[in-house]
């Protein structure tokens, strides 16, 4: 099982990611408990932190594409929310909050330029990879705050992949990707208290070897991490999780995205994986 795989056996696979430069980043409204519009933000700091992430992925050999930011859409830097892309099929998000609804058009336009076998917008509320995480075999699908439960059936039908629904209960962890991350080889890490008792039981049964995060690591968004199968980029403050990952043969790399955290997002939120 996934427990102590030696480091040399952890294999990174080259990935394609979509990111969005935080040109218009700001916190002008509050749609999650992290967002306080009274607190000043710095676009320059946000941009340099985001740039570090972009350069880190490129340095790891991943192919990073960019979608143009749109003025008036300050959360567009969180590209993970734009869609779910699996097997070359693209299901573009339908955002819960009106403040983010216009982002969908930008993603429809970007994916509409070609290269994808099917592109359409979700009919039900669905915040893309914020709530939908592909493990390589199944799609783990969050609900409770943003994506609605009936969207999970739509995802199952559209992708023809198994979907496991999980209910989030702590408003700090309003998207699945703030409470759970896929590491690779059917291995995940998550913060149990972010889930309903039923969902916790499902996770414990299906992923008995998962890395379980402590509150302190979850609270600094340590689970908003991105793995390529070997390197795991995660918020630098999540030192406990980094140590657990190292024990399991992964290479944790600490990111400082403090500016973007003011909007309730970090590493994974900034990154949409493009799976052909
Ligand atoms: N302010 C954004 C929102 O509340 C943050 C989105 C973070 N993205 C993510 N994938 N969790 O929608």
C-alpha cells in the first residue's frame, strides 16, 4: 500500500496546467471566511508570489498555459475553479456567487479555441477543480458550500468516470481542494474534521493509508497542495504535513502565497490540470 514508498520510487509525470496571472487581484467582496475586504491587499506581492509558483512548475518540467485575466474578476487567479478536464473532455464551471459568474465565459472561450474532444458548461452549480478532484481512477466530488450535490450526477455522466460525493462541513474549508489533495497512486491526504461523519467513513474505508492532516496544517491551507506524483507544492507554513510527506517519499516544496490566502486560495486553487 502507499505507506512508505522509497523516495526513488516516487515518479513525477509531466503535467499540463492552466494558470491565470493575478493582474486584477483584490479582495473586494467576501464569499468565504478568509476574505475581509477591509484588509489591504497588494497586487504586486500577489503577482510575485504567483510568479514564484508559475516558475516552480516550469522548473519541474511542467507545461503551464495561461488564460488572460479579465478586469473586474479579482478571483480569476484561482484557475482551479474554471473547469474540470479529464480525458480531453472539459466541463466548465457554473459559479455559485454572482461575483464570479462571468469567469465561466472566459473559460468557455479559452477551451473553445480547440484541442478538446468536448467542451460545455455545467448545468448545475459546479466550481470545477475546487470541488472535483480526479485521483486517476475516480472523481472525488465535494458539496456543502459551493458545488451542488446534483452536479455530481452530471459530472458522472459527462466524464463516464466513477464519482464519490463528499460533504464539507467547516466553512473555512468551503471547497474540497482546501481539505483534501490527491498525491498520486491512489494516495490522498485530507483533514477529517472538514467532512461530515458519513464522508469521513467513506474516506477511511476507501483510502485507509491516506495522510491525515492535523488542524494546524489544515488551518494554513496545507491541503491546498499540488502533487506531480513526487514533488508536492504546498503552503510553506504547513510544516507538519511537509514532514509527513517526506517520510512517505515525496518531495515537499513550500510556497508563500500569503497574499492570495487573503482571498481564501493557495497553491491548488491557482492551478487547473489539463488532462488530455
Ligand atoms: N475567493 C475565491 C472564492 O471564494 C477563492 C477560490 C479558491 N479556489 C479554490 N480552488 N479553492 O471562490
